[in-house]
């Protein structure tokens, strides 16, 4: 081979020796570049498009629920949230329903028992004030109300509204005082409804500390100078009396006022009963009290009716806690509640009312 040819082969060998392989599949001449230089200047743009995509917000935001536990990818977080919401809503609804029905019997959902209204003539809760002598009338809660004007004895401060153990009423500080709730009975519903009736009921809640020997009136329909035409009164701390027809003692009972405290009292007149002893009956806190005896006791005749005189020249009064015109017949204690029914309440009705009034004798 001619000498110039050998020289070209030698030059080609030297050129190949000077070349380097950079591992990228390309051959470059000159000294190899560093790895860091290659990643920042020569990395293909395709590496940007193959980077993992960022997290989306379609699932629950764990940072807002306070949960740090990993999420199971097999569970649909939307379904889980819906279930939780539904359960909460159902629980709230159940709680609300339970609350709305708790005003009655919690086991049956029935409303609480109410005072009997059948035959109701007048009803005075005597809760118009907590104390003092501000109210002008004792208000009647029965239909066609008959409000009673209050006659205050300012000097002796009687009666005064008072509250004791959560029960409001009218208090007299001693017997034989003048204060009262009263008005003439003529042409009122008390007279017209009771007139010629053979059955009626007096309902009282009271506490008696002392009475006058002349007969403290608890509830009175009558003239001032007679015992009463429909009157419940007491002349001793161990005695209760029912008068009608002016001066006829129709019932008498032994009671320990000093030991009774606040009690519910029912006087039931029912002259239609065949047995005389059953025509006038007394109940204390819903329990029957045995009849007492007195030399002047006169049981009503069978079917004998109530009679309230209507002579305008001799006015009669309906009064609470005293007699009507001139007073002087108060008791010492508190009258919390008073009502009259124009019929005879049954024992079941008496016991129901007694239970209710024992707990609350003020306006429901």
C-alpha cells in the first residue's frame, strides 16, 4: 500500500481513540459532561409530561375532618359521607320526636291528666300575684267568668297574696279579720246554676292554722247573720261543717287542721243517694273522711234541692275566705284555690283532681 494511504489510516485510528460514549445512545466528541449538567440542560422535555399528576379534590378533604388514617381506595368516600349524614339526621329527628311527646306519659305518649271540667261553675286559682295587695279581683277561670272583687283590710294587711313552697294563694294572718273576695250572688251563675240542684261539689286547696269559734268561712253563699245556704266553715281546729238552707247543719267531720298542712278538700252534696249518710260526703286529698255526729245534724231528705233566697231586701253574698257583707269570719292560713261544680264529682274524678291539685294549684 502506498505510504500516503498508511498515513490516512493512522490518522483515522487516532480520531476514533479520541471519541467518548456518554451512555445516552449518542456519541459526542470532546470531553464527557457531568451528570448534573446533563439533567439541568440536556434532559428531554418528555420527562415533564411523564411526571405523576397532582391529587384531585373529588374525595373528602381529610384535613377538615381531623382524620389522619389512610383512605381505603376501595371505598367510595362520597357514599360514606352520605351514610353518615343520613344516620345523623335520623338520630336528630328521633330525638326531636321524643322531646315533643315527653309532655305527657313518657311510656304511652298520652297527654297529662287535666282538672275535670264537667259541670264546672267557677274556678279560682288565686295566683294573680306573688305577694301584696295589688290585684283588684280574684279571677274566674271557668266559662263566663265571675271575677270576685277583693276587699282588702289595709290596716291588718289581709288578705295578702302569698307564695309558699311554690304555691300561690290568699293569706290571712289571723282569724276574725275583714278581708275577703266577694260580691252579691243574686242573678250570678252561682245562684242560677245551684238553685234547685240536688247535687254540687265544693273543691278547695287550703292550709288552716287557726279559726274563730264563731265559724270561719272557707267558701260561703249566704247572708251575714246566718250560717249559710251553701257554706263550708270551721269553728274549731278539729272540726269542719257544711251548712245549707240558712242554718241547717247538713254535715260535720272531725279533722286535725293543725296536723294536715296544705290539703285538697272536696265537699260533695248528692241528695239523690238512697242512704242519708251518703248524701253529704267529705274527701281530703282524695280519700273519704268518716262522717261525724252532732246533736244539730240534719241530713238532707232524698232529692231535696239547694234553695238560695232571691229577696232583694236581704242580699246574699258569694265569698271566699270570709262571709260577704261585714267580714269578721276569716280563718288564719292560706286559701290556695277554690271551685264549685254544679254536679257531684265521682270518686275517680275527685281522686284525679286531688292528685293534680296536690302538685299544682295554680294556673296550668
